[in-house]
C-alpha cells in the first residue's frame, strides 16, 4: 500500500507522458522535424502551412531568462532578510505578504500587466505597444518572486541553530555566518526554490497570454512582442480540428515544453552538485 501511494506521482507522470506523446507523434506524418523547428508558424495558411515552433521556443526562453534574472536575486535576498535579519514582528508581516502575493490568481496579474504595466512601458520607452517580452518578464518575475522567497526562507530557517552558534563562537560576524554558514548549509533547498520558481515562469499561460503580444516572431529583443509555447497552445487548441497536423503540432509543442523544463531542472541540479563539491573542498 505504501509503495503504491509513493508511486502515485510517478504513475500519473507516466500517464501524462503517454498521452502527450500519443498525440504528438502523428505530427510527423504531415511535417518533418526540420519544418517543426523552423522559424515560421502559419498553420492556417491553406496554400503552404508552416508549423515552425522555433519563435515560440525563443519567446519562452527569453521571458524565462528575463524573469529569473530579476526574481532569483530579489527572492533570495528577501528570504535571507526575513530568515536572518528581520525582527519577529516584521518577519510575520513579510511572510504574510509573500503568501498573499502567491495566492493572487494569474488572470489578476494579467489584468494588472495589461492595464498598468503595459501602458507604462509603452509610454516610458516610446514603443508602439507595451505588450512586449519585457512586460511579460517583469510580470513573471513578480509572480515567481513569492514562490522563490517563501521556499528559500523555509530552507534557511531549517538550518540548525547550532551551526550559527558555532560560527559565532569562532568570532564570525552575523553577516559572515549568514554568507559562509547558513546559505551554504541551505543550498539544496535554495536550488529547489529556484527550480520551482523557474517552473512557475515557464509554465505560466494566462498572464503571458495577456501581456506578451502573442506575435510568433523569432527575436532576441525584450522590446518586441513574442509568443510563448504555453500561450501558443492556449490560443489554438480550442479551435483546432482534432486529428489535423496543426492539432498534433500543438501537442508536439507540449513535448518541447516538457523537455525544456526537464533540461532546466537538470542544469540546476548539475550546478547545485558542482557548488556543493566546491563547498566541501573548502
């Protein structure tokens, strides 16, 4: 019984993988892998349909990198302040604020980005539209911030008090103890918080759908409209006839999204292992 209960998540994952792959594999009857990884997405163009998802892969990576560049340092800094430096009354207020921020629905973030953030970026930077990769990155950073900060704070708080006392007994300052003892001891938990934050950023659909512009163009500029894999699937799946190449291409996008998520997790775990070995050597 306990073995079955422990295996439920693995069984569910296996069924999800089977379902996605079953619907994605038939896409190769109507398109080659070179076409699927091409730069043009025009699935409804009857004369010469194109199923290239490269622009949406680039858009997904662009907004993920942009959001994590803001969310990771801010989230870890907030967690360190709450766990190690904030007085008790401020710690309770900050934890409550983070929990409330994490509980806000995605569509509310999307409305905020569409009505407030997007016009501000448009007017401030002199753009034709504020629905850009920059807007999506800023919004995703705010959405991922409470996840990273809350989980990282839990990891820092879980470090035994004896570690801090031993460091203080050797003459280390409070900041030296935090930087050289507490953070390295909680490093595994911090990496887990970052991974979950990246997962929130990569998998977000509604907010990105509302503020990114949904233009399937391959670009490296944060000031242009983009379309992510999640928003591409959400836009087309309801109106696409089942069994068509377009339909199966959407499931192929889901497979690519899953591969991107697994690759990010693997890179984060590899990075954690390398840093952990370096810490042990010191």
